[in-house]
C-alpha cells in the first residue's frame, strides 16, 4: 500500500498509516525522503530577475515529544550516523529529487521513537509561488514509492510530510500532510507536538 495526494488534501488521506513492509511482507530497513521542485522562472511575480527558490528537506528526531536531533542542509548527518542528508539544492535545477535524506532504520538510536520529515522554504516563497513541488518516501531497497505528496498551491512556506514511528511491530509511516509557516526546520518545532501522539 502507498499514499498519494495531489493538489488539495482529501478527507482523511493525511491520517493514513503504512507499515514499512514491502510487497512480500518483508521489513523495509532503508527509506529515503525525496523533495523536488522546478526552478523559478524569470519574470515571475512581477520581477525581471529570477529569484532562486530554495526548498529544504529535513528530518527531526524525537524521543517521545522531545526533539533530540535535526538533519538538514546545515547538519547533514544524525548523531547516530543512521540518517544522512545528501546535500542542499538551492535552485531546484534538474529532474527528479532535488534533495534526498537517506535513513537506515537498523542503525537509528534505539531511544528514538519518531522521525518527522518536513519541507521548508528557506527563501520564503509560499507554495503558491513554486511550480511542481513534491515530497515522497521511497523504499530504499526496491525503489518503490511508499508515499507522495504534491505540495498544494497555498500560502504556506512549510509542510509536515509525515512521521516514521517506532512501534512494537516495527517502523511505520504516518502521513501528516499539514501546511505550516516555517522557513527553517527549527521554526517548525513548536508546531509539531500534536503529530507525535
């Protein structure tokens, strides 16, 4: 099963939970969060000069509701080495994922109960000003897309994509799909507690 949402959120889709297992029921131990968008077009929004759009992918690590670590473009690796940001794209140039965060779930510190994935716009544009932006969760072994969200054309500058949560049966992905006002991952911290319960 996978989650997919395009355009405006649909009733209940954001609350879907997907166990991290492949089509054969085997545990998924390696996932990636991908983020993509198109470069700004010259002359858009009444300017003659192109203004770069810098979206950022981030992973926030929690023990309960306590933030313990952040992986993003200014801190590329988690303290336990299990989560790695593969570098900052400041323009959205190129096809496919512009930023990727890779997670080896077998190496995540056993105290960590949740990994929250989010998107923020460092340059401050709202999603209404950004073309073809998406974020997704991918099975790192098979390449299968587990969840995908096309960012809505609205007034938000951030999106809580979802949470990979540790359960007694293993890891699962809980879709959140909640727009927020955040230009930096730390800006989102006061807004995320309700999605960790």
